């Protein structure tokens, strides 16, 4: 399903309409909580940076949204993320269950602050 993409809009447009709605909402949640973030495609998925450092990534799949907040973002919210399938630095939010947009927002805010502190 994935092809070489140039923009986040191109990336999201590859998915069925119902998945697109979720991915756009993930994107908007990130941008609302990191309004100065630089948006790009990296590792074949939407990627965000603040202060020149990676912030978060997300990816669409057939049955879930992958969310990547680097190991520190996942470690800080380990208890809340424990109900989801995880890998090293990644979490899967199933598309057949409510996506925890409030949790995504808090993780993004945490990572923005972390990048800000590291930039000093």
C-alpha cells in the first residue's frame, strides 16, 4: 500500500477514507500540541521535529495506527500505554477501538518540552 510519498497529505491519501479521518486527526492533534513542529516524511511515515530534534512519528496500517514517540515518550507514559501492543519505541492503537487522542496530545507536549530542555 505504501509508496514513495512527498507530503503528509500524499501519505494519508493512500488509505481508505475511514482510516484517513483517523490519520488526519492524529496529525491535527500533533500540530495543535506542537504548533512550531516541522512536518516531513521520514522512514516512510509522517515525522515531526522541534528544536531540530525528532519529536514523534505516526503511520497508518490496515488495523491500527502506529505511534512512535521515541523511547522516552513511551517510558514516561508506560502505564497508560500498557493496554496497547508495543514494540521498542512504538505503540499500536487499534482502529476498531477509540484512539486515545488526549493521550497522544499529552505525549506530544511532553516530547516538545523534552526537546526544548535538551536544546538549552
